[in-house]
């Protein structure tokens, strides 16, 4: 807090800086370490002899002749068919984001412009739905969902699970769009759909981007639904990583899992780097005003 | 907005929610009263030159015929709820009778699958939620005191644990903490115990999962608190500085009361999230020592032979009841706000 009156002592400043540095280490080091280790062979990253091998690359030098190797990546992506999983993730993510934004903007706009009691109750129901553990919903889907094991069913389920949150987020966004804007269009003789199309759509993009980011993260990160409703053939990235682990840690190909964890996390980090502001505004939307 | 246009606007989203959230919840409720069919066994007499043997085998045809007739399974009423894998009413009363002390009784009940999972889930919630609030608040306060120019990258680093999926986050930590990873190996050296391993100790496993939970959820608390700190008015703070309030007093008497509503919001959200803890158990391969309610459901649903829909549904319903108890204060608050705003 930069107040003119607030004189900070040097010791306080230092301890504050030290705290932040330690926290950032705790928060980021695991990722940096995994990234570093993904270019080593298994005997180095999971060394029985000495963890220092992961840095000096003792076994990597012996096995491959260089300090860094991309063996784990080529193994996972081609042999382990991670390319298939990432293609499936792209399909699922794009479909979930576009469908849930289409449904969500229409629904949330209606909710934000209605003063009736039922609009409130619909919001409350959405809130209850949002609190449901995803796995309890999945257990309610019966045989068609568990037997088909294809992407479309998964997309449908993810859209539905995502819908309550999208509705709430866009609802609180549309509340900030002045009502006078659409009222004047209505007076000029627009129907509600025309108002939505010509007045609201041009100004709704900041909210839509935020909601889209959260839908994207949900679809991209989901494990519960995809692990249960998809089979080995068309797994998305996250359940695929789990399948590399095998039932016993020493069976499955552990280095494949390490490299695919890095491959799956990298796009997410880049995305957050660019859209940090939107993500933070989305997380706080419900909290600050409510 | 008139009812007619509201209806058409809301129809797609509403339909999706009714069909794929509302119906599954109802279906879960119905399923929980059914159990899978018993397999029909037949005695088969096999004769060979050395004599005749009678063996019992599953009559596949008859079993699948019953399955086709009644796909839900056989009606079981509250049977699934009170069986050994759920509320275990019989076992609990039996233990009550034979146990010498309360501690003994609690110990025995704690070994039943459902209660075991419940105890872990509640322990996780009770430890993680306050730690998340505290750590998130401290990080927010101290980041707020850092120069504005470098805050952007610092915030980016801070929210990383939150944006990765729990499975990946727990795996990344697990690989470091495991006996062959960097932290695990160093711990072994520090404690001078070459056999120290996470997997061997239940307590260590629980502590690790709880630490993971704090690591994963704190960024969320941080983000909300940080945004709330930006709205704290400056005048009272300056006045209190003139009056000689210490830094701690300022936080306690001005900042905290101002962001109090946000604190309850974060507490409830993270309580709800923690109640459904599941993926870290898979990530840390902790199935042996830590099981949560959500994990029980998952375990029933990935059963290789027969998917135990009935059993999963019964656990789901009880989880939903737990969630609703946590959710009740939020609902009451939203209702009050709605009345005021109208």
C-alpha cells in the first residue's frame, strides 16, 4: 500500500520480499523442476542413487550421449499416441467453449434483464447445480453414456456441467451493461432478439472472453468426466497422462507421463500469461460485488 | 423482459441443465434404491471317464435375460444405504455392543469404508480451508506492498498452482516428494532414515495431501483477497496512521472488517471445493491410505466386472446431502440480498 504517511521500515520491506520470494519458489519450482526433468532419462529424474543426478544428467549422458534428451517427448507423442489425446482435447475444448458460450450468453442475458421472481430461482438452482461434485452427476448418467465411450457424449456432459458457472459469470457481467442501452433500442422498435444481436453483441466481448476462458479451463482440465466416459482409444490429455502411470508406478512408462504433463501444461500457462487480467476479473466478479 | 421472450432466450441453457444435470440427479436418486442382479448359478454335471463332477457355474443366458428385463437392477430400498459399504448400520450397532471404550468404538467404525472416507474428507476440509484463507490473505497483503511495476509477473507466478488441473498438480508434487525425487531424497538424508517413504505411512500421506490442497487452493483465495484489498478506502487508513495505529492494528480493525463479506465467500467456495476432493488421491496414488467420498464413487464406477451404479448412487446422494448442508448459508445470504436489491 503506497500511502504518503505510511513509512515502511527497511526490515519490514526485506522480510516482505523474502516471504514473496519463498512463496513464489513454492508455487513455481515444482513446474520448473518437472520441465527440467522431462529432458532427462528416468534413471536421472527418479534416481535411486542420488537426486543430484537429475542436475548433472549422469545417466542421461551415458544412455544418450548428451545432457538433454527429447526421448520422453517422442516416446509419449508418437509411441504413446499422445498426439491423438491432444487432438481429442482440442476437439472437446473447442466444442465445449463454443456451445456453452452460445447457450450461456442467451440465458444470462435473459436472466439479467428479467425482474421476475422465477429468474432469481433459476439462478439459485444454477448455484446449487454448480456446487454438485461432478462425479455425483456422472454416476447419474446411465448405460448409453457409459457404453458409447465417444467424444460427443463427453462434450454434452461437460457443457452441462459448465453451464451454471457460465450463467453466473455472464449474468454478473450483463448486470454491468446499462439497461438504458437496450431500452432505447426497444423503444425504437427492435425486438428482443434484434436488440441482443445489434446492441448487446457488440459490447459483450469482454465478458464473453472471460467466460470462454473458464469454460476452456474446465474442458481442458477435466479428469472425472473424461476418465469415466471415454475409453483408451479416445482419451483426452489428462486421463491419458493417468494411463501412462499404470496401476503400479514402476510398470507404466513414467517418463512419458512427465513429458506429457509438461506438454499439457505449457499451452495453459501461455494462455494465462496473455489473459491473466480476464481470469482474475472473472474470479472476483462474484466475490466483490456480492 | 416479457415472459415469452425470456422463455425463448433461456430455453437452450435451461434445457441443457434440466436434461444433463437435473435428470442425472434424479436418476442418481432412483438408482440408489436398486442393486445389481445376483448372478444366476446352475449346477452342471460333467462326466468324463474318471467319474462325474458337479460344478457350479454362472448361467450367462438367464443372467443377461434378467438384466434386459430390469435394466436398473433389483429393487433394494434403503438396503444399499445401510449395507456394509455405506452407513453400515448393523456393524456400527454391533461394534457399539462389543466395544469396551469409546475410543475402541470410534476406531472400529473408522475402518468401515464409508466412515473412513468421510473422516478423510472432513479432515481435509477442516485443515485445508483455514490454511487457504490465512495463506491467501498473507500473500495478498504482502504482494500489495510490492511495487506496482513488477506485480504482474508475480501474480502470474502466484496463480500457477491454481490453473493446472489437480491431477497434474498433484503428480508434479508427488514426483518431487517421492522417495526417488528431490525433496523425498533430501528428507531421507535429513531424517537419516533411508526407508522413509511417503507410501508407507498413512499420516505422512494425509499431511502431503493436505499440503497439496493448501498449495492448490491458496492462489484462489489470494486473487479474491487481492482484488478486495484494492477497494479498501484510504482515508480511514491514513487517519489511523496519524492516530498511531500499528500495522497489525490497521489490518485487524480496518482492512479485515472491510473485506469480511469476501472472506466468508472464499471460505464457503473453498469448503465446497475441498469437500469433493478426489483427483489428488489418484495423483499421489494414495488409494491405500486415504479415500474420499468422491473417490468411493469413482471406484464403484470404474469397477471392471460390473459397474456398481447402485452403490455409487447411494454414496452420491449422501455426498449431495453433505454439500447442501455446507451450501445452506450461501443460499440464505443470496436470498436476503435479492430481497434487499428488489
